[in-house]
C-alpha cells in the first residue's frame, strides 16, 4: 500500500494524511505489531514532510538564504535520524486514568479448555469457574494442570490489554503467566505466582497479597471489591490490578518489569470460591 502523500497545508489534506496512516497500519499489521512501531511509522512520515517543507520554503534566493540553508542542514541532522524506542517512550508509557480509558483496551477472554484442572467446573458458556470436589471428566492433555485448580486463557496478551473479572468466596488468584509454565506435579513451577514464569494477585475474603517467584507481598488495601480489573502494557513492562466499583478505579498493586514472552491470563479457584469472566 502506498505511503501517505506530502502534506499541502490544508485541513482536508491533514485529515487525509491521518486516514492514510490509519489504513497503512490496518492493512499491514505484520509490519506494525505494537504501539511502538505504529508511532515510529507516523513520526517517520511527519519527519519526511517537515524536511520537504524546510527544503521548499527556503529555495528562494535572498540575503538570508545562507542562514536558512544552515537551518535546513541542522534540521536534517536533528530530525532526519531514525526513530528509536527511547525517543517515543513518553508516548507509549502513558497510563489510562479513568475506567473508560481502560475499557478502550478491553479484550474478550476465553478459557483454554485444554488447561482446566479437573477440580474446576465451568458454567455459563465457560465464563464462570467454580471449585468442585467432584472430579470433572476432562480428557488427558499435556497442557492441563493436573494438580492445582488452575486454568489459563486461550488468548495471549501483547501490547496494551485490559480485562475484568468478578470473584466471590474465600480464595482466588488472578494471574498472568507465560505459556511455558509447568503443568504437571506438585512443584512451585506449576503454581501461579510461585515461579519466574507467572505473577499473581491473591484475593482473600478480606485482604490482598501479590506473589512472584514465590515471594509474597502483603498489600495494605482497605477497599475490597468483587470486581477486579487487570491492565497490562506488555512493551512497557507494566502489570496493574485495580479494584473496580462502578466507574471508580482503585489501584491495588502495580509491577514494573520486563516481559520476555507473551502473557496469558490465568485463574486459581479454591474451595467455596468462583471467578467470572466479565
């Protein structure tokens, strides 16, 4: 697809430029898979237009042409460089503030039925997860958690993503995990939050804690809500959990790290508890 044409200076051309940029990004998602690459593309197009403006505006002869030639040369030196990740970090690290801001990044999650532990019962079109003592007749599968009452979602999280769940009962974990987490046995390498493959918010009936690499952090949170929002900015390395009440978002805990693989939402549901995907 053709790149956007040079900007003529009219409002109509400006709108056309933005529309063409949007079409390029939509038609070639493999070239621009995340916010960083999209912003870099748009900035590179704007740089090209600025350079053409500088060249065309001062081609006329006059007593100040030498000073403007120097200006154009300097302009090229400053703005003609490739865009690096560090130069646009202030754009990509902007965190949503309101619930409506977060909902712009909302994704519909679906459970990966091949991962569901046999002590978890699914209902309401596989949107509700409940612990049960009755072993469910799920077929054997290498991806299934065979000991701990856990399940992963089918969709991976890349870029920015937000989702909400409702929880009830005594003890659930709301987690994100690499797909490479172990599935078989009693080891910590299988438990969300107890290894370097996963991060988990532990929700008790009256308190929260956070666990990663089997290190648990008690969280001094007073407001306990049944609805929890999870926000991930994969490229920025941000993972945040929020208590959601109506349109009010109250931060429970946030983590700043580096994610090296795609993340998958996951849930642990213990006796007398349930999780519902919103």
